C-alpha cells in the first residue's frame, strides 16, 4: 500500500499555508490564486488550524456578513480542531478517516511540521487508478489464459490430431473426402494463427495462406498439389514467393519455424 510519504514524493506538490493573522480577504485571494479549497493556518511555523471553503459557508451566512468579515484575521473563522496524518499512514486509510470525521482535507505532519496535505480528490483519483490497474491485471491474466489455451489446442491439433488424420486418410483412400473435410474443420479451430497471417505485413495471397496451412499439417509438395488441384511446379513457385516475402534466403530454411517466431 502507498504511504503518504511516497504519495508526497510522487506528487512533488508545494506546501501552501497562511499565518493566523492573515485577513479573510487575503486568504481567499491566496486560495483563488493557488486554486485550492483549503489552506493550513500556522503560528510561528506550528499548525494551529485549517481554513476551507466550508468554513466560509458555515460561519459567514450572508453577503453582508462576508463583506463585513473581509478584514477579520483568519484565526477567527478557521477550524481549530485539526485532524492530521503522519507520513506513515497509507492513502487507502485516508478514505476511512475522511469519511468517519467528515473532512475533505488532511494535513500531513512530521515532527510537528507540515510536509503536505492530502485531499478527498487525491484519494478518489488514487483509488480509481488502483482499481484500473487491478482490472488491467485481471484482464491480462484472462487474456494470457485464453492465449495459452489456444496455443495448446493448436499444438495438439498440429502435432497429434492432424498427422493421425493424415495417416488414417492414407489407410482408407476410399473415404479420403470425409477425412479432408474433417481436417479442414479442425484447421479452422486454430484459425487465429491464420488471421494474423492474413493481416500481417507480408501480404500473403489466399493460395499462399492455404499452402502455409498444409505445410504446417506436414503435407509434402505433391500432397499439397493434389489437395489444392494445382501442379507441383505451381506449389514450388508459391513456396518460393513465400520465402521471398519472409526474407528467407536459405533454401533449407523452415518456413513454419520462421513464421512461428514472428507471427
């Protein structure tokens, strides 16, 4: 949990105070200039009170009173009983204190010296950021689990199921069409890999994508030609084009191993 000392170090916020003899007019002018809703009041460097917009509303109830009070010292209008925190307190704990004591600004003291102030806005913002971080971690974890599941399915299909299906098709050529349909359906299960290929920077053609699928299924050039109803020489031309798009200069370089590293 984030301590107030760590919070202040991250914010690097200036410490603004007014002396107890400062008039209401000068205090309001100072608060407007610094765009703050409350300011600690000090005497000889010691915290003696805090003045906020709420004090003005509670203690000066009419426009006439406001005008008459402009030259009053702020010590006449400030809240004297100040709730404060130490640098060891956590930001998370501030919300409970603010809620139970109904305050929106808490000075932070170290050895009786003001080192900062935390507001309800600071606490709410921190809480939102923390919840967002937790949510992103949860979503990342879910996505990682989904990706691992996809990879496991794809690996088992390519390494176990599809080779077995190919063997069965060879043993039962009279039913090869049914085996081929089943193989196509299984390939579609791991289609995320091929979606990445289609959307990749290499601009593979549909025929090249089909050839890559069959290469991953351990088909040889002749088997690819028969499956796609094209000649072996056409398969070789497409493989040459695929290698060129991937920048594989070595003829013995494995296309699939290369794709697995970059897709």
